[in-house]
C-alpha cells in the first residue's frame, strides 16, 4: 500500500504536462478571439470584397 501512495505522490509532483495545458489554453483563447473577430468583421469584409469585385467587372 505504501508503494501505491508513493506512486501517487510522485504523479502529483510531476509538472511536465503543465506547460502543454498552458499552451492549449492560450491557443484556445486565440481561437475564440479569431472567431469573435470574424463574426464582427465578416459582413464588412464580405461587402468590401463584393464592392471590389463589382468595380473590377464593370470597368471597361
């Protein structure tokens, strides 16, 4: 039983995965920010590209 508790203590002290979790949280925060920006700016960008495309096709 002591060996089992020693193993659990060693696993709880192990912090190797902590950095990966932090990177995962940062990446997810960036993804949420990008999605929010696209939702806000998406219609404006679409209108801009449509205006440019219409000007290109109507120019003689």
